[in-house]
């Protein structure tokens, strides 16, 4: 998968040369190319921002350099998806990441200042994406989050395909169960005995129960869409939730 990133701060993406993303690039699972928008500006001083019509605080990214940059890195006909990271976009979730991982390519626009001229979005953007209900100084960090989320779903990146399949949100829409490794006892806390007996049926049953409980106590809102049985739903209704958690579910 080829991922084109458009930004006015390309140096921020040096972070993509480490860890799992570095491995993904090395094995050819993803090809990340970062393009600076500034050189595409027709302005004398290569500026990419201006005051918004109608007044208001801050500056707005101008359409010309962005449009020319998009056309340069993803000329028509473009088989992939063009994305814009913005707080007003659709929330990024695992289902969206899995959908985007199937695309042949992604072009991701990083906004800055107060955002970008709406005409760029109308003409060139297929999907606006948000990583949460908060505002950052620019789209660079959200873009890195999206790339990480998508890249780990590509074949061969994690080394073990089951790792991605068993993540939170991946299978039944539940949070992941707790996990343990050596030593068997740490600061007076022991690993649950069920994980040590070698009975895989019991281990799977325990993990399922723990996923249900974790979701109930931390993200009860997910249970409405989770794939759980009527028996599991009835069992959950009998379980205590954290007293400080005001969220309710039934």
C-alpha cells in the first residue's frame, strides 16, 4: 500500500522510521511518502495560509498549493482514497481501519492553523476522519495515528496475524482481555491460575469472560453493538460495575 502524506511540517514524520512502522516499510507492506505542501505555493514567499473571509481568529490554509500537491501525488484517475484529518470528521475506529487497509493507496492531507479552505475538501477529499473529540494544533499527529492503525493490519507487519485479530474491537466489538507474562508472581500479585493449567477450553472461556467484564466496566457503550449471546447479555446484567463509573448499560 502506498500512503502519500501532504503536510507543511514533513520533519514530524521522522517518527515513522521506527518500531513496527519501520518494519512495515522494510518488508514493503507500506510505502510512505511525505510531501511538503509549501513548494507548490504560487505565492512569492511560498506561504500556504491567509486570513479567512468573513473574519474570525487565526489563519486558514489556502486552496491552491494543497490542490496542486494533491494532483501531483495522486493524479486522476486515483484508485485509492483521499483523506483529511479533522475534528469534524467521522470517528476513526477499528472497522474503518480495516476498510482503509484494503485500499490500494491513501492520500492524507494534514491541516493546520484553523483548517483548510472548504473548496479543497469538496473537490478532492473522499473522507474526513477524526481521532477524537478534541482539537490539536495540526493534522500530523492524527495522520500518524491513522497510518499506525492501518499499517499493522497489512499482512506480515506484526509477524503473527492472530495479534491483530485478537485486539480490542477486532472480532466481537469487545475490549481485549488482560494478559500476563513472566514472572508468575510480581509484587505480591499472581498470574490467574487458569492461565497456567494448560486447559485451552478453560483459558478461552476465562478470556471471553474477562473481555465482557472489561467492556462493561470501561466502555459499556460498546455493548449495544457487540456480538454477544443472550446468555452473556443476561450474565453481564448481574455483574457489578465500577462505583465511580456513572455510565449505565442494559
